[in-house]
C-alpha cells in the first residue's frame, strides 16, 4: 500500500482535498470519510489512465522558464 498526504479543508458544508504528492488528484465529500473514499477512487482512476498523463519516452518534453505577475 502506498501512503500519501491528504491535504483537506472545509468549503461551506463540503470537505475538499487533494493528494499532496500526486498533482491533479482532487475530490470532495460531505464527510471526511467520504472525502477519503472519493480521493482514493480519484487516484485509482488516474493511475488506470496513466498512459494519458505520462508522455511516451520517444515524445520530446520541453521546458521554458516564464514570468508571472503576482
């Protein structure tokens, strides 16, 4: 079993959270327990579609530094 850090907060009546170590995995729930279940589902779905998120080895990946006004 992999261990991750769930960062969560209350937004009105909802618990909203994300996995700190896995960008893009967000979810919500009416209770903390429901949030935990939903975030696990979101993680599993992302890992099932892993090929869609990670470029193939032969695909060039480029990096460029940009500035953003604060």
